[in-house]
C-alpha cells in the first residue's frame, strides 16, 4: 500500500514552509541583510525544497497554485524581521529550526513521491532533495559552501536519510500516513540535533596507502614540468 494519491496535506506541508522560512530569515538577519534580504532568503528557503520536489515529480509547484504557501513564508519572515534583535544571538534556534525543517520537508517529499506511484528508491531520492534543497539554496545565496558538502561537517544529509528510512519502516509496519510522518520527522530531528550536540561526523574517504595527497596528484591530461 502507498499513501493516498493526493497532494501533500496542508497540515504537513505548511509547517515545513514556515519552519524553513523562519530558519532562512534568521540566517539572513545574522548575516546582516536588510529587510529585502530577510524576506528574500526566507521565501527562498521556505519554498525552495517544495518547488524542487514538485519539479522532480513533473508537477506545477504547489506554492504557485496555493497562496497559503507564499503567505506563510512571508509571515514567518516578517516574524523574524520584527524580532531579530531578540533571537539573533541564539545559534541553537537556527539548528533546531533547520533540523525540524529537514524532517518535515523530507517527509513531504517521500510521501508525495510514493503517492504518485514511484518506488521506495525514487521516493527517498526526492525526499532528500526536498529536505536539502532549501538549505542548499540558502547557503549559496549567503555565499557559503552548502552544509551537505562541508568536509568534517556534522551529520546532515545522513540525518535525513535515516529519517526517511524510519518513515518507510513505519509505513510498511502500520500502513498509517500519520504514524509514518511522525516517525520520519522525529528521527530526522533527533539525529540532526544529536549530531550538533555531540559533534557527530562521518569519516572522510579512505586514502590509498602511499598515495600522495589529492592536491599533489596530477589531473587527467596534466603534464609534469
């Protein structure tokens, strides 16, 4: 069985938009952006994951068809714009909001992909893109290397992957969309926050014994002097 083939319910999709927009706007505030930057980054982060998800599924982005999505992102950005001085110094808030957004968008991505009849592998891929897309766009817009590509970074994409596996296991066990969604969001959130709290990282790539460092190796076609 797969989730009912309808659009992702607002109770699941809108929180993803709101929390992502809050995180994006807060990052903009901490970076010293003006009001247009706060609202712009809030919208980009809040809506980016859902737009990428829908495009991968060959659908018109739901944010362009349902005004509640843009309104929610604007209101979330406005909340940060008027309270930035109160929350700007709390880096933990950025981590918590980002962890929650990862879980929510990951679940909306996998849920919607399964609803359209794709297999579990495709659903996990779209869930990853939905969860990570907004953050990647946010980091690029603030001239930073995306979190998922940083060497030695704490578990980020891995947290999403573990959460999506939890979603699938819960769905196959209970055939209940709500239980699966709660499992996916909770596991993603818990792994991401634990990774931040305890500095959990993945090991780097294995080095061939005796090989030079990557920076010293010649690229294909490169001539030695």
